[in-house]
């Protein structure tokens, strides 16, 4: 406290400093929570990717073994000198355009800003009920491949609409946001077994691998 400064003024200054420190602490906690969420997402995604690669490698091994068994039954092709060799054609992407890669950090920030801090929905009152119009949602939505792909598509549509004049954003909400968000959050969507607070790690995927390839 400086000389000549009244006690009330000093107390007021201390209160202002305390308020400033409290705001900074809240911001640091928010940043720490966001960072922790990103770290958990990266760890879980890496584990799921490793498991998927192991399963894919096993399926490829089974397929390679069966192809090798069938090699002896293949018909012999004509190798006479007058038979032209087939020409190889290089595969090129249409228009030479690259594949749109999903950036999970970018998507996480977009979902937080455009859904988590914007959209308001009726959430279930219990962990097992979605009655009375309550939606299905998962606290770890980034662990659901279908949800990630749909939300990335929504972000792309939003990027196109947000810079357009007139009714572009209204069209985005009508044709993209509400239909797709409704599909994600209904009882038959990818979050059917999760809650806004918990994630079900035993997600059930639609079986598409032929049974003959499963060891």
C-alpha cells in the first residue's frame, strides 16, 4: 500500500487483483481440460488404430494363404511369341485432387465452438434413458469413426456456407446441420450405448468382413 493511500482504496485494488487472478486461473483450468481431452483422444485413437491394424494384418495373412493354395489350380495362359503382353496403366485420382484428410485437432476445436458452446439440446436425465425427446450423445464422440466423418463433413459444409451471403447459412442448417446432427444423436446412431458423461468402449460395428476371411 502506497503512502497516503486509504485502506479502502488498498482493499479495492487487492480485490481487483484477486478477481484478475481468479479469471486467469479459470482460463488455465479450461486450457488444461482441453489439453487433457486431446491427449486422451490421441492415446485412445492410437490404441484403436493398432488393434485395427493387427486385425487387418491377420485377415490379409488368411487371404494370402488361401490365394497361395489356389495358385496351383489356375489355368495356364498362352505364352506364344505372337501374344502381346498386357500394358500397365497407372491409376490416377480424378482431376489430380488429393484426398481430404481429417485433422482431429481442427475438428475438435470446431465441434467445441459450433456444437458444444452453441447447440442446446435436451439431454437424458438418467444414464439409461433417452425418453421424451432426449438425444443420444457421447462425451468422447471423437472415439466414434462414423461421428468423426459426419462432423468433418458438417465442418466442410459450414466452411462453404459461412462465407456466402444471403440465405447460405439457413440452407446449411436446413440441409446439413439439423439432418446430420439428428442422425448422429438419435437412438439408432453411433452414440446409442453412450451417455453425455460416459463412453462405451465396446462399440458394435456393422459386420462387413466375409466370414470366410475371419480366422
